[in-house]
């Protein structure tokens, strides 16, 4: 990615400052994209996932959770509806598995085609001024509700300069080309203040990166993104979003409808909500010193949870973990590997 990059020795500190003061960009192309076409495209997801999505209209979107029969998390996906298709954004490296899973659940009378989309580039844009700075480079986005989307186009003019005349003449531009740079913009879960996804064709990458670089965006790597994500309390596929947990335990209440009726895993999730009994909860943690993902969380010498994500950085160590609700309600002191954990 040919964007502004922090110096390697100060990469994390500079990325953190850029996110909290301006905006940063990270490559999310490892996440999967699935296209659903046909009259049954929303019916299928509505009966298989936690959110009411059957009435999504063009330019709208919604996050929903695919769960097993016993309510365990398969993936938290985001849907983006248009007039003739739905795009589904999946967890990292999960598109192929979800294509097969969805196809196995297509009924004989469904009108539906499920296809993985390849070859597109996806960027995450985060930070306090993310929306404002996107608008400044012509990618208007601040009015979008969460998970809704739009298409933006920017006129690009390119000119290849002729060689400098050895006689001292002024170089001239030739081979001037003009085209529209099209980019899909999605409002995403905020990190460090705000969040967006940009989806575009790879042949437009150089022009878009140049545009973002001139606009003051800072490119960050995976480590910096993960630190910011953990600090913001955002669960991630393969870490907090796994078959070990249920959406309500992960705090995904906004992604669950309690009124739409039956869906895969609905009975377990509805029972947890109606009884108000959640065995464990995902919490943000502030360790006194760095801890490792996978570490056991204990209270009074007894296991009460697990660290699922952890990182160290400019604001100190941060972590996410699932902790038994009883230990949280009692306010017990939590530790992992002998390190005290404060809950946020």
C-alpha cells in the first residue's frame, strides 16, 4: 500500500496517534466477500441468522450472526443490499466455508445463487476524523447510517509527462487520460471514533492510494489495527467470534432480533434473553502488564474465563476476554498469569 507510513521504529505509536487525531487505513482484503442473487437472497439469511434482514432495501445494510442449532457463533457477517443482489462480508479467510454452508441450506424451491467474489480490494478506514477526511478527498460518507452504503465516483485525470528537452524547453504532458474512479463506501463499526470500508477494483488502487495519501491518511499494519480494535472492544472472527460462544455473550445484542421469529439457533438465544442468564460475557480488560491471548483468567484461585485477544502499545496493555458473569457481578479481582486485570 503506497500510503503515508510511520517510520518502523515508531510505527505503532504514530499509528495510534494518527487514529485518535485524524484517520488511518488498513488492508482488509483477507476478509471474504460473497454475492447472493435471486428472489430468495434475503429469505435465506433471514431464516439462518439472528437479525431481521428480510426487508432490507437498496443502499441499506445490517450486521447479523450465523449460528449453529445450539446458538454458537459461526460468523458475524455484514449484508449490503442492492436492487438485485446482496453482498455478504465475512470473517478473514471464511468465505469458502460459508459459501458451502449457505448452499447446503438452500431449499429446492429457493431462487438463489451463492458465489464467492474475488479480485476486489477492501480497505478499513478508522479514526476520529475518518468521515470528514474521506469527504475532503471526494468520498462523501458521513451521513451514512451504520452498515449502510453508497457508491462514490471521483474524476481522475492522468498525464504522462514527455521527457525534458535537453535544450532547456519546458516538459509537456502527453497521453492525457480521464476516467471515473468508482468506490463503494460502507459505514462500519467505529474504531478510535469512526469507521468505514472502501471496496474497489485493483486497477484503481494506485489512484485511490495517491488520493488518500494526499488527503493525510496514514497506512497502518495488522498489529496496529489489532491494538486499536482491542482497545475499542471490537470482537473478531477466530478470536472472540468462534463456536465456543453465543452472540449475547459476545455483546452482539444489536445484531439480534427478538421479534422476527424462527431462525437457526433461535431457541437457545431467546431462552438466554428471556431468563436473563448469560453464563459469561466478553469484556474489555486493562492488564497491569502484558498478557497473552489464550491465558486463563482466575478469581480467588478458580478459573473464570479466558483471554481471547491481547496486545501492548502506546496506551499500555489491552485485552479482551470472556469472564463468568458471576465473577463480574461480584466484583472479584481477576488475574491472568499472575497479572491483575481491570475491567473497563
